[in-house]
């Protein structure tokens, strides 16, 4: 076996180790975690991450589907399948807030922490487009309170992301779910 084929096998192994470590660490702690932590989990040097992926953005691009994209797009697709705009808005707000609470990387996406990542920004555009659909249908159906805009939907997600990512104390799950009810009560008209 030649030295070059050993190196290629080593490089392939390292890429696999880095990807697996990044998926685990990013899902658990978010996309902003120090790359040293990803390197330690993969048992490689930080320089190896830069050599194989070009840095944080390249690594995020390589694993974003496994880390967060599938779940985010699934929330949108599942909400689209809900009959009735009130129920659709309720299902979506609950699901996106649940995902934000349980998967820290979602908050990095919603806050557009890495704008040089095209796959990350594509997720943001998909979310904004869906928010637009909800606002139009919500107003057409008389479900959304007067004045609620697409920017308000965006702010609900990003304000929550800031609070979860940078807040001093993470709320209990019970308090978090109770507050989700307050949000829905504020943006939707009372049921008839």
C-alpha cells in the first residue's frame, strides 16, 4: 500500500469523523460552538477541519441537512398540511417554538448567524416565504389580529431565538409552553 492511498484513506476517515462530530455537537449546542469542541469530539486538530472543510461555514454547509434543515423544512411541510388557517398557524407556532427549545442550531439559523452559508440562508428564505403565506391566509380568513405582518412572524421567531440563545436563564418547559399560548392568543383573533 502506498503512502498516498493511506493518506487518502486517512483523509476520508477524518472527514467522516468530523462530519459525525459536527452533527452531534451542533445539534446539542448550536452552530456557534467553538470549532475546538468539534475537533475534540472528532479527535482531530482544528487545522484538519480547516483543511477538509475550509472553516466553520464550509462545515456548516456540509452538515446542515443532518443538523437542522430536515427538521425545519418538516415543520413547514407539516404545518402546510393542516386544514384550517387557525389550526395551521397554531400548529406551526407550536412546532417552530418546540424545535427552537429542543434544537439549539435552529436558533442560529433563525438569527442568520452565518450569512455566508447559502444553505442556511436558503432555510431562512423558506421560513420567510412560509410566514408570508400564513399572514396572507390568516388575514384573508380573519384569523390574525389586525396589523400582524410577515415581519411580526419573523420577529416572533428571532426574538425567541435571542432569548433562548442569550438569555440568562432558560425557562422550564412548562413555562415555555404556557408562553407559547400567550403568543398565539396575541396574534390570533378569538375563536368564534
